[in-house]
């Protein structure tokens, strides 16, 4: 995503990431700013739990989670699915990282990152890397969820380490 595209969305590379608190698949609150000073965060917006592409994308993250952890990074995946659907999704596919529900107020966080597709009520596939200071360091919008993008996430996190 270019600097111009980010600015059009109200975000800037090097600028602060919008803070949020969302519930994970276990009903626990997860707050982005709680990682400040501790870990970088890879935020992955995806449209729907249990859909074919999203299932493959999240399985790819699951399979490479150790690589993300090597860079002292937390992975947070966000959709507008309800918490209970996310729990079933995590259990069915062995997803052992936070799946966050942006269900209510519907799409509020997705909207803050300007990735909510209002017509379908789900976020567009988008990713952000937020450094330990809470600043946006990298972003991609409508990404192909195949290995290339996971590789790029890891490259960006390596640069922050």
C-alpha cells in the first residue's frame, strides 16, 4: 500500500495505529496498545471464518506462527464474525493465535482502519505491521493470502527486530 493510499485512509506509515479492544475466540479482551513497548503486532483483517480462502490463509499463519514469534511479534486476526463462530473456527482448524471479533459495534475497528466493505459487512483482506511503539510500519490491502504475503510480513518484522 502506498503512502498516498494510507493517508487517504487516515493512516500514515510511521503514524499511530488506531487503538482497539476486541474480544478473542475465548471471550477475553485484547487491546492493541497493551503490546506497546513489548511486541510488534501483525494485524490481519479477513472477511469470513470458514470460507475457503480465509481458512487457507489462517492455516498458513498457523503453520508459520513460530516464525512470527521469532521476531517477538503477536499475530491478531480480525473479522466481523461473532465470537462463538471464531471459537468454532479456531477449534476446527487448530488456530492457536487470537481471532478477534469486530462484530459489535459492527465493524468499528475495520472501519477505523478503513478496510470495512460496507456493502457486505465484512473487512477487506488487509494487513498491517505495527511496531513496538504502536506505529504503522507496513500495510497491504486486498492482498493475495498465499505464502508470498506471509513472506513479506516476515520480512517487514525482520526489519523491525
